[in-house]
């Protein structure tokens, strides 16, 4: 047996022995029959770390919770709270993770791990975004929590990750508006579709969906016979997104009807044109 393999075997055996000595066998912990009061904060905490290493975050969270309950004034109690948040998140128990993270922030707002607690709280919302269907409440909460990390802890190691996730969550909101808008457009519910695409153009201008939203507005307005609005949407596309397929499609639609792509009339898109193309805000 190689030295490296022998050392790994010994370390593994030591961890097992430590865990068993600290809190009894895993089955007893799962049944809740272990009397944690017989063990020190260090022993219970190490049991939690062992269970995390064994990819059993739910069981680990129980041990960290016991440290906090039995030894609330110990040095390990504070670490146990943040480890609960981490373990619950690993177990995808986002509500419990959020509760533990918020408790850490409330109890230890100036601690060096407060930024990580806020980041975990934000992740408890963010990691559910793809699971919530059309309900975007969690996405808004994720954005708010990520903003907290960015603004309150700008120099922390979690700020950059939060900025990236904030942009992705923001883009996700825009994509949902587009999805609903396309649904209405396919069913010829043009006013309802326009309302959705307008939200993207006005509120999500920095996302990747703006060009398509403008093209869909061209389609919708032409279908309603609102030529000025369609031409203005095409003009914005031509100025900001000329290299995209959406501009090409809108160009064909408009010129095919003998229309030019330029701002026309007095409508909400004309104001967008003044802001984005002419740099005028009034």
C-alpha cells in the first residue's frame, strides 16, 4: 500500500472513530435517541463536520443546531449558526437555511462571516428561481438580498459573485416577461403582448432580451395598424441592435410595407428613442 493511500485510510478511520466517540452511531442520531447533553460543544460540532464530509447535510444541521441550543454562550455557538445555514442549504432546505442565516446576521451583524450569512440568505432565494414557474416573488427577493451583499459588503469576496447572480436574476425576470408576451402574441392578444414587451424595454434595458422585445413590438404594432409605434421601435433597433437578427427581421417587416425605420408620432417609444438614441431625457 502506498504512503498516500495509507495516510488517507488512517485519516478516514480517525474521523469515523471521532464521530462515533463524539455522538454515537449515525442511526442513533437519526432516531433522535442520542443524548447530546453528554457531549462537549467541540464533540457535537465535529460530528456535524463529519456528517457534512459524508454528504449528509441534514444530519449535520441537527448537530450544529444542538451546539447552538446546548452551548449558546460557547465560542462554537456562533460558528454553529453559520454552519447550520450552510448545511441546510446543501440539503436544499432553503427556508431553514434562510432562517439560520438571518439569525446569524441579527446576532452577529459585525462579524467577519456576516457577509457570507447574507450571501447564503440570498442564495436561499436565488437557487429556487428555476423552480417557481411564473411566480417571480422569489426572484425579486433574491435581487433584494443580493443587493444587500453588494451594497453592505462591497469589499467582501462575495460581492462579485453577488453582482453576477444579480445580473442573471434580473435577466431571468426579463425572460419571464418575454415568455408571457410571446404567449399573448401567438394568440393575437396584441395589447396584452405589448404590455409585456414594454416592461422589458422600459425596465430591463440592460438585459439580453431588449432587442427581441423591440422586434416583437414592431410585430404587435403592425398587427394593430399602429405604424408610428412600429417605425419607432424599428428605429431604436436600428440604432442599438443593428447587428442582430431581430433588426434584420424588423427591417424586412417594415420595408416590406414601404415603411422606414425612424421615430414617428408622439408615443412612449418616442420618449425611449429620445433617451437612448438622442441622449435627451425630457
